[in-house]
C-alpha cells in the first residue's frame, strides 16, 4: 500500500525535522555541515523555497521552509539534500546504506504570530543540548544572522522578522531580546508541533 501524500501549502512555513538513521550522527566533520549547507542554499533557490530558520545538529536537522507556488518542492528539496548527503558521507567513510531515518517530519505553521516562536524554538536547540550558552554562538544555525546581523546567504527574512525594526541593526537587537525571553507554554506546544501535525 502506498504512503499517503504529505500536505504542503504554498507560501506557508513548514517546520521540517529529519533525523539520522537510528538517531546516529549525520554530521561528523565541519565539511559535512558545510556540504549540507551549500546544497541547501543551491536547491532552495533552484526550487523557489524560502528558509526562515535552520539548525543542523549532529544527528538531526531543523528547517523552517516556505515553498513558492509549487508546495511539493519541499519534498524535492529534502529528497535532493538527503541523497547528496548520503552519497557524500558514504564516500568519505567507504560505506553503503541509509544515512537518514525514514521520512522527514513536516508541520505546517499556519499562524503568523507563531512564526518567530518557531524560529526561536529551532535556534535554541544547541542551548537545550548544552552545546552553547548563547544560541548565536552556534555556527550551524540561522541565529547569528538574525540576532547579530551576520551575513548568511541561506537565510530569508519573513515579514514578522522585518517588522522588528527599520534597519538590520534594529531588527537584530530586537530579535536578540526576543531570543532571551522565556518560551510560554502555549508557544512550546505550537513549536513542538502539537497543534500543526499533518
């Protein structure tokens, strides 16, 4: 029996989570991270997708992606990324087999007011994992771009982020304060994908 088609909405953010097979590490070296980010940058442009937030952890990735007019391009994007990363890693390790755990998970973020909260949830992953104290210090996420104003060609700015100020400096300062705020129980429910599971 074929699996049901995923539901994607055009021009709507989707929180994507993809884990390593058996929860094992996907990224073993800096080259692994860099290769994934280069491919993500290439394919998001090619497939007309926006990346509002990302965080690459050792054994899983979080992406906040909005497709353009063709919502199924999210599946294509993840397919290309997974395939290229698997070939790259297997070649480095002289091995074969799957790198990823089954299908990626996708959750629609339909309420604009929770978009920034979802970004914060994604970018706080390294803090929750006790890898850094300041999320902006984690190299493999979108946080430094949005809270320090550092250039990152992978990041697209959504309307909620742009509304935080008139200049990049104002937006970065406001976002940095937003990142320091506690996540409310309601936000936590949303960002842990309880209300938007599809």
